[in-house]
C-alpha cells in the first residue's frame, strides 16, 4: 500500500453524531473513522478515472455512480487514518490509541503518575465469582498499587505501543500531550427572510486544530505539528483533498512507507515459544457479536483471519463501544448505525497450532465483514504473550 500524509489546512470538523446543540465541547467530535479515510481515497480514484455521475431520474438533481463503478471503488482497501506528528526536519512519528491494558495511576505518597500494566490472571479467590463468559480470565493489575486513576495521553507513539506489547516498561513522562487540541467557534444563525443574524441565535462547533501550536509570550510556534497518515491502494497525485465536515482542505503528499508497520522478523518464533499472542486494535473493529469476533465460536475457539492458526480466547479488555455511521453517497441516505469495539482494545489468545504464517495478520484488519476490512476497521498489531500456567 502507498502511504499518504495529510496536513489539515484548517481545523477538522469530525462530529460524533450527538444531537446538535447550541454549545460544543470535546465530546462533540471524534477522531475520523476508517470509513472517512477510505471514502477520501476512493473519491480521489473516482476523480482520477474521470467517472461522471449519472442522474438518478430526470426530475432529480442528485446523481450517482453506476453500480459497476461503485463496486470497483468498494474493492479499494485503505488503512487508517492514523494520527502522526511531523517536525520541522520532516521526521514523522506515528501515533496510535493507548492500549486498554495500560492504566495511569497516581501513587500515594509520591503523587507521581506511573503506567501500570493490566494482564490476564486466574481469580485468586476461589469462593468469589464473576459474570465473565466461561473460559475467560479476569484482567487485573500485575502488582497491588494504592493510587487513583488519572487522565493521561490518549495516543502513544507506535514504537512505544509496540514496546509495551512486548512487555517492556514505559515512563509516563516520555508520552506526548494528553489530548488533541480542540478549537471551538461561535456562529450566528442567519434569518433567511431578512438575510441578517437571528436575534439570540448563537451556536458553537468544535473541531480538531492540528496545526503547530503557538508558544507562550510570542515565542513562535512549536516544533511539531499533527498530521494524518493513510495507507491505501489508490494511486493519487492530488495535492489538495477534502476531509471531514464543511469540506475543509488538507494538503496531501505521498511519503515513503513507515518501517514501523513492518512486523518483526522473529514474530512467529516468539509466539510459538510463548504459545500465545495478543492482538491490539489500532482502529475500531466491527464484529457481528458485539465484542466477540465471528471467527471465534461460542466456546471461544477459532481460526485467526488471513491465517490457518487455531486459537482460543483467554481474556480481553475493551473500552465502551463506539458508534459508527455516516452518509451513503451511492444511495443518498444515512448509513445504519453500527457498534464498534473501540481502538486500543486488547485480546489475549492461546495458540493451539504453530503460528508460522502470523505475519499475514500483522497490521491487517480482523473485522468480520470483508467490506469493513477493506474500509480499514479492525487493524491490529501483534505481540507474543505467555499464557498463564
């Protein structure tokens, strides 16, 4: 796949689907969904091919693609968008959502915030019970720590995330800023009859401002600015694209493939030695059974997508579900809402056969529906996991 880096030239409007109100805050926007990136790149292919939209009816101003053209576009796969940072020298750092098995805790006494690891382990109290499905292990802190959960960075450098998945410790101070910068704008409603502002009718919109932040005391601009990285099969040469609401422009350029997306050469050997692996979602995933993939049966046994590796699910940790919707440009109607497992979710699996062809799954999609996979839902990173005895 080709790698494209997007530089938003204006704040990105990516609404969360909440009912529209007069005031806006960070809850009113979501990071762009994979379908937004896939639609962007497919629209570039549409323009490059010079396809002309056909009118639906003689009396309709709406237009649509022919069914064969629509089918061709749907086959074009994409991955992303991934958040990235670029410095003044052009060095790019890919950022991914925080793994759900990482917990920020402020420890008593020192008031220092550290990153603590959650991992599957047998329940220590035989007399106690829980409502987990049969066969699943509870996910617990590895060490007993007295402290309070704290907010922290929602995105980690991909290199840091891969280190964490391999079991290496991380320092809280090495992580980037806590949240993406959000810009709130106040607007006025226009009275169409008078072409003037309607009295008392104010509303706000929230958007991601990904440009380099201004330093305090007029000291210039920060060294790094946020970008969006998209991997796609589409060959695009357009320098300007439109992403998000209100058709705001972004500069687009092709860059060399990022080596961070190359799986480790010894990945299969380490998984075979550990007899287990962990899957970490880098983008939201859509499964037919909610949190459980369709490639796992009711007994939590199954075969990993894109491979012939038999596995058994031992544990998982996920955040609250994420709504996924959008607008169907082919049929001119809203898409049905789907519930997605949020990015950052972790699935621990025991391998029942050798994982010799596990590389085929690395940084690929594991969603149940093939179209959802082509849209980029369910991209995973993989690491070895030692099953508890």
